[in-house]
C-alpha cells in the first residue's frame, strides 16, 4: 500500500518571514518605515508615486496579486475596498488564503480582511500596538470567546476543522460546551462549560471519533523514538511507524518529534518519516541515551556494543520527553526498523516544543545552504537563494558579499572572512552547521563556478571534518554568474559553443592554463576569462590575447564587464587587437568572441555582440537571404 503524506488540516503561513508592505504614496512608505523597526518588512511601492520604496513596481495591483498567489502575507496601505477589488478574482479557498491586511495611511486602523485565523488577527493586533492604532478584528469567535476554535495555538492540532463552523454557530447561539481532557487555553476562554453541554471539545492524544458538534484537539505530547539499520527503506520505516501508532490507537497529530541517536543524523528514512508527519527530527549522543538505561523496557547488550547505548528507540523517546515523561509504547521491531513512543508528563500545561527537546543535548541536523547571490544586484538574486538566506541562522562569507545581501540578512549572525581564507571559510560554515545551525555559505555569482561549492565536497571527501559536520544536510542553489551577466549586458555572445578559463595560477599551474588557452583558441570557442589580472599578475591576459590573435581576426569583439549589477557597472566592447591589459582589473570579466562572433548597432547607437548559432543555414529561415550571412 502506498503511504501518502499526512494531509495538513489547513495551510500554514510563516509569519516570521520578511513581510511585504504595499504602498501607493510616500506617506504610506513613511508609515512602513515605522513598522520596520519592529517587524521585518520590505516596502513595495508604486513607481510613479513613491520615491522611497525598497522595490518599485509599475502596477501595485499586479504585485499584490502575485504575492497572494504565492501564499505570502500581505499588508497594504490603501482603502479596504481597493484591496478587496484587487484580490476578488483570486478568492477561492479560505483554508488556503494567506493573511491580508488593509492599513490606513495614518496608521490608526488595521483591518484583517482575509486569513483572520491564519495569523491576520494576531498580526493586526501587533501592528496596531506598534502604531498605537486600532485592530478592527471582526471574527465572531475572537470577539465573543477570546479565542479562535479553528486556530489552536502552537502545539495543538484540530483534527476535524470541517466541524468548526457548526460548533461555532452552536456556541454563538447559546449552547454550552463540555471540555473533555486537560487544556488550559480552552478552559481559560470565555466559552460557557457544562457537563450537559451539547458541544464537546475533546483534547486527547488518542484517535477519537467525532460527532457533528465535536471538535477534537490533539496536543503534541508524543515523541517517536526510532532506530534503523543503515539505508533502511523509507517505505518500511513509514509502514512500521503507522502500524505502531494504529495498534496503540494514538493520533499521528500528537507527534511532536522523531528522535534518534546522532549516528543516524544523516539517515534518509528517519528524515522522511519526520517530513511525512510534519515534525522535526532530533538527535542525541549515545551518552545521553545511555543515561536512560534504567528506564528502558528492552535494554540490549548487542546495541550497546554497536553504538554505545543499550537502546536507541526507547532511549531517544525517553530523552525527548524528559525525566517526568514515560515510555508509553515499548520498542516494536520490523525487519530493519525499531520504534517506541514516549509521552510527556501530563502535569505540564503546554505541549512539547523543540527547545524543550533540545535543551538536554538534543539537536537537529544542521543545514548548509551554498548560495550564489549573482553579481550583487537584488533583481538578479533568485527567490530560492533569498529563501535559503532568510531561513538561515548564520551567514558565512567574504565581508563584501555579506554586505550585498543586507536587505535579507536582518537578525542573522554574520561570520566575516577576508579574501584568501576560502578553506577556513568553508570549514567554519560546515562545522557550524554540524552544531545544528542552518547556515548559508554566501558566494558571489554562481556558487559552483569558481566558488565555494566545490570546496565543500572536496572537504567531505578528504576528511578532516568532525563527525557532525560530515552528517549535515547540503543544498546548493545557483546564481547568475559573471559570465551570464556580462553576456546579457552585451547582447548574446554565448549563442554558440563557449568555455570559461581562470587565469589565476594560485590553484592551477600556469602550464595547465597555457594548454587550455591554446586548446580553446584552436577550437574556436567563445572564451570567458575569470580572474584575468591581479596586483601581482599582469602578463597572463596579454599571453592569452596574443595566442588568440593567432587563431581569430584582429577585430574579434572582446567584452570587458566590470562591477556587474552594481552602481559602478561598466561594459565596454573593444577589438581583440586593442585589448589593453591596463583597462582590466580584478572585478572585470573578459569575454572574447570566436571567429564567428559579430557586432551590430541599433538605432540608439548601441553596439551589441552576438555569436550566430547557424540559423541562416536552417531550411525555412530567411536570415541568410536577407543578410547574406554565412552559417
């Protein structure tokens, strides 16, 4: 049987992300700056009317609709009616719509229009407090009872949200409710409770069958301890865990985490089980699990001999629920997987949190995001890179590169390194991730092109890292390289075969560089030269120019692109024979055309560079007939 991921009860929105605040006037932008001191906001302004926005757009309506479609929370300084008309064509499913708030230009009124129970009401109250205004919350349940029954607080899951509307209607019409189970946030509300209430609010870690006026809340008070053989399959792990839960009649909604030994920090099956249930995976050292030996139901000398503790599944479950917790389900074993379930103390008023489970030597698997930020311009930075940086706790990189992403690095811990400390930089990032941090290793251009991604994998292969750093999760995200940026600014010089060559002999012998330059010249490739010169290197580029002149015309276009994507950007096109080494610096990428590369001028006097791919010879085209151009 194919196991599908557990369906979410409703779409969750990350209210900790950078909030987009849409404004139509400079007054609205000024109001946004007040909010930015307390909230992490990015101001999106109408280009024709706003002079101080972070991002200027031609159509504020299109920008709002785009953000809404991407599920991003929206705050707009505009009339409620205007915002409603902008979004009306997109409204379909209230359970999947992000929070939308309208804010008056004087900051006195904050109106949550959509997503009141997805965080909009709470965000409206927070904004109103900052601006000393009024949150115009109109949700009936919030006003009458002080809580939203279909939006339980962190640590609780409503398993049957489809009943919420009928239950709320019954309560608003005067029905009383029974509270079955312990739950402080419900008991302290303004709901009228009675043993005779027709409405039942049930709080339990067990699977429950709900009646039409029942709401079933599952507190996250269970931890699944898990062990497995190396490379156990995800299918077996999921099937076994589901069977353990079903046999014990426990709801998967009450799982707070999956716990295991730190030797399994990079075990795919464990992480897939955690992802399936939407909970974190937390790992403990063998010494911490061994401390639970006296509480184990099934201690094993074989396990102790292999990993240094007498039980992984039971020990991890007990370590996570703490000294006052209990082992609810002893170890159950399939062919290659073991599972046990721990229950936190019923005396605690709140469910388990990640910080509670990690306070006693537990940690998550750290992540290393190796990101390319492009040449530095925000518009050339991919959304994936921005998301990775935004989700990081720490940023590691050359100081200039970290400065270039200051707009998305608020609240992150910076680890600045000088140029020339590449291995120290990468090693530090990997060891930092090994402590459970989510780290972005920041590179300019593309992280995999003459940058740090290759060094990450080289260190993994050659060793010298701690065990924890060897088990981190790694993701590499592409960026716009200097080669691509230069080509785009100049036209289309990479329209046919091309290659890149670094002229730096710090890591590559000069003899090898010479061989590559000669081969590329003979192969008639368009060539992008990285690291063309430095303060001490002034002859390599001249050598490359002279070799190329032996194989292609003197008037071959050469693109010199400096400070791409930055205020001092400069792009020039010169003939190969006139390439002057003194016109090139360390921030310049040099692109030399092939023998087929051409230039063309447009009516505005600009010279564009392109390399034909051969369309003139393709049957059915008119290019050759019109221009006389050879393929």
